[in-house]
């Protein structure tokens, strides 16, 4: 695109802005959903995927711990089938969203090196995000760090995918036209 996104007709800018705004909200809701399940806590993430350990059930909890456990409920280890269903859904949906966002960013005049970096970061974020539940459940709970890394990579790449085009459409000034 020779003119850059700042030279798009206003109707295109509004369409892209609406789409990118919805993607920002969807990203926020995804992280809210993850927070509701885990509180961004390593222990709660491990508990979510691996379930409650038998030794935890044998030791009598304090009244406060008992109240919290009753509110949260009893967690069972995620089954192979549950992980397969979630992975199947996400292995299609996340790359499609990333593909659309990357095509929008490709229309910007952002340096090629930055574009390649964002594409690579989002690809690594996807791979780690899809692998994390399997690794936590079947390899070792220590792989919980994989989720943290994947979330950081995905939030950085989604931020770039959303804010770089918005910046170019609405804030950046075309100096070559003067």
C-alpha cells in the first residue's frame, strides 16, 4: 500500500477502527476469563489443570481455606478429551485472528524488521499457549511458566497488531505528501 493507512478513505479507517476495537475487547475478555479461572496464580493454574491433590484433601483445612474451597469447588484433573477439545478450538481460531490482524498490520509503513518480530512473537505465543495445558497436565506442573510466557508474548503482539494500525490511521502524519 503506497499511501499508507493514513491515506485510506474515512469509511475504511472507521471499519478498521471498529474491527481493531472489537479485537482489543476480545483480547481483554480472554485475559479476564483466564484471570477468573486462575487469578494469574501459578498454584491456581496448576490446580485448574491437574486438579486437587489427594494429600490436600486429607489435611483438614482452616475455616477460611474451607470457605474458599467451597466457593471455588473441587477441581478434577483435565482429561485428555477436555484438553483435546480446547486445543482443537484454539488451534483454528487463534491463528485465524492473528492472520487477519497481521494482514492489517502488513498494510502499515512499519519497518519490516518490526513486522517480522511481531509475527514471530505471536507465533511463539500461540505455540506456547497451546502446549502449556498439555505440559502442565502430563509433563510437570513446573511448565506453568509456559503460560506466563505465552500470555506475555500474546499481549505484546496483540498490542502491536491493534495499536500500530490505529496510530498510523489516526495520528501519524504523512510527511512524503508535503
